[in-house]
C-alpha cells in the first residue's frame, strides 16, 4: 500500500538522509536557507533557498559528500528546547524559514525539538537512525532538482528542491530505477507525443485538454462500455448543464466548503453562476422534479458529466490532474433497507471493470470523518450510521482496505480504489461515497409503505473515474498498445505492392461497413517500413495482402508485438475480429494463458 511506518528502519534511513543532504548542501553553499526535508515514498527531499541555484552537475558532488558524512559515523542526538532558545539559535544561523516553522509549532502546541549529527543540526521531531554508519552502502542516489513554493503556496518564495531515492538495499534501489525507466517510457505524456491522444493549448488554458481523434475513440469506447453496463444494471441516463446558480451550491454545502477548488463565479442579470465542480446537486434536482414512491426505488441516475475544478498550476500533470474533467458519475437513491445491497453491487461493478482491463493490483482506502466541524457536516448520528454500513460492506466484499480518519467527503464516508500500475505508481482510479446528508439538505422525499414521507439514502459512485485520469492510466497500463476494442485504429491493411491497393480498398470498405476502425497504408514506403510504422503506432491487427491473398480472397493476419502470421479467408477473419470486439477481449490474455 506504499505506506511506511514512521518507526520503521526505512523511514529512519530516509529521514536521516534528508538531514545528511542538507549538511552536504551547506558545505558547498554556506549561506543556504533551509526549508522542509521529509522522507517520502521512494526516498526523501529537502528544500533550499539559494543565492546560487544548484545544477544537475552538482548532484554527484553532493552524493560524494553525503557518502563521506555517512562513513564518518556521526551520531543523531535529540534535544528539546523552549521557543526563545530555538529562535535564538536559528537567528544566529539566519534561518528565517525555520523560525517560521517554530512559530507554527508553538501555535499548534507542539514540542520543539532538534536533532544534531556532527556539526549539523536541524529543527526536527525525528526519528532517525542512531548513527550515519547504520545507513546501508549504495542504498541511495540523488535524483533530480525541482522548484517548490515555501509551504506549497504560490504567494510564497520559490525554493529549490533536491530529490533523493532511498531503499533498504542497493538491489532495491536498482530495481526501482529500472521500474522507473520503464515508467518514463510508458508515461502517458511521452506516449501521447507519439500517438496523439490529446493536446493542451495555452490559448485554451492550462489543465483543459483537447481530445484528438485517437483519444476521442478511447473516450467513446469507455463511455459505450459504461452505457451498456449501466443499462443492464438498471441505470437511467441523464444530462445536466455545465453552469449553475450559486444557490444550488449553498444548498449542497459546497459553498463555502469547496469554494477554493471552484472557478470564480460569473455575474449576469443580478445572479452569480458557477461552473459546476461536480454533478451531484444537478442529479438531486432531477430526483426532486417528480414525486417518488418506495416502488420507484432504487432510482439510479447516470451521466458522463463534465465538471470544472480549479487545480493549482503547479499540480497540473497531463491528463492525471486537470481543470476540466468528464466523470463516469451516477447517484443511487434508495431506502435504508436497499442501501447495503446497492453499495455491494457498486463495489462489484468496480471489480468487474478492473478484471476487464486486467487490473489486479489494487486495494481500497476507506475515508472516514474526524471531529472537525469546519470540514465535515455536523450530523454525528448520521455519520455513525453511514460509517457502520460502509465498513460492513467493505468487510463483506473481502478486498483489502485501510481505514483513515479525516479524508472523507464533507457529506459522508468514501471509498477510493487505489490502483498500482505496471511500474509501481499508485493512483486513485475511482471512488464510491455513502451519503446520508444531501437528501435532507435538498428536501428529497419518497412515499414509503406507511404512506409517510421519508428521505432516501444516496450512493455516489464513479467506477471509471474521469475520462482524463482513467485514459491516462490505461495508456500507461497498456503502454499505448490497446486491445482491439479500445484501439484508435483496429485494423491496418498493408498491400505488399501498389498492384494490390484495389483489393485492400475493397476489404477496407467491408470493414468500415461493420463499424470497424480500419485504414490502408497505400503509401510509397517499402513493405518493411510499413510494418515498422504499424508497430510504432501500436496497431493491434495488420492484414497483409499480396498476389496470393488477392487470388484466394484471403488475408495474412499479424498481431501487434508478434512475428507470427496466419493466412485465412477474409470471411473467416471478419467474425473472429467482430467477436473479439463485441466481447471486449484482449488477445494477449489468451497468449498468457
């Protein structure tokens, strides 16, 4: 789950290496101002305010100094000081960022402590290794440089961040570096430069992707999958507008809870309107538009709805973090008696999707509330009911999960599906939420069997997340080599010579008539270059046609990534491909079995 115990040896190694890095930087930049230096997944970092910035060529020098410090066997020793003592020490060193940290600690009634190792000391709560000599040889490497705002705010100074990798052994470090090399090759932004799935234009705006034809095919196929699956599961599709009067978000509570993540309002005709950051309030109004009976429930309303959220510029990353997103959203309105079964069905829907895509390395994070009236709706009894129900479901479905306090939605507990991709990076792929609050806020009712009005329970679910994040994840998962049903180009016809172009065009016309995305490479390139081009573009199916194929009304079929070729009649090939597309199979699964 990529969670590190703060008392583990690995945590202590990484934390100690951050201090050793700061010590090494001060040796070559004596006037450096120190920021934060925590352990993180895969290693550590430290932020510096430098008159003369570091460059990549400095990293080997710093590594060498760090190894010398480690070899010297410096002991880590903890001291606790009063505020005045610590501020005096930091003032002498002219470490104003650290003084600010002390003030923050005092405001939070935290203990003020420092750790010394050799001539270096740093404001720190620990823990660390007992001595630098405990750090294994060759278990770390300085990795990269980046910019980082002090405390993460664009209003503060930009600092220089030095990242390091660290593991318990040199072998683990090398294994991670190999995986990351693969990750860089599979990064959806790099593959996008070759396959042209999307573009982001400064003229349009940061974080607002424009989907190109190849990417739009993948979007459309995912939406088709969701439409068909949801239809069979009894969902009703709806569509909602992109803007809404602010009153709706006061009713939902998104104002003021969520305002920092919303775009500024538009003012028109005396009204304030917002770009919608989520679809839920709109679906609640659709529910409310008609009188409902318990016989109408569960009512499942589904939409691929486009939402807008103002992410910080420094957090935008390709399709993974955007400002405009289209979400596989649905809301299920049900009675208390139906809630558990409906939530289990939603959980099963997630796992069915993941099985389809061959995603098996995932776990669940159950996010619960904490006592913070400013962050969560203050309905303790409802929270307890919701958390009990969701926990029961989690235990019943049997998928490993971790419960964390303080990360719930403001109106109810949520479950995040955390998926680890082929190169070890963990992402939140999709989410479910149990909501016992919004029905009451919106005045949603149904007539129960006792002829009295009752408030429905609401389940929020998005098993395919957003197009943007899920497509990015799939690009990296498949390395751009999609199964036939998802591939932008499903079939490429390659005539071995121009004399067979007409035959190829006839086949292409037939494929098109069956809604198969096919194309012909009738360029003047050599045959071998056409094959290479198809491989670079990761086309899943090649149909090679020449004299023998034309004479026998056959095709020679070659899969992406395989050198094997099979010659068969076109009338035999067509139903095989249609069946593969219809059933959304990945031919590679059969090969692996």
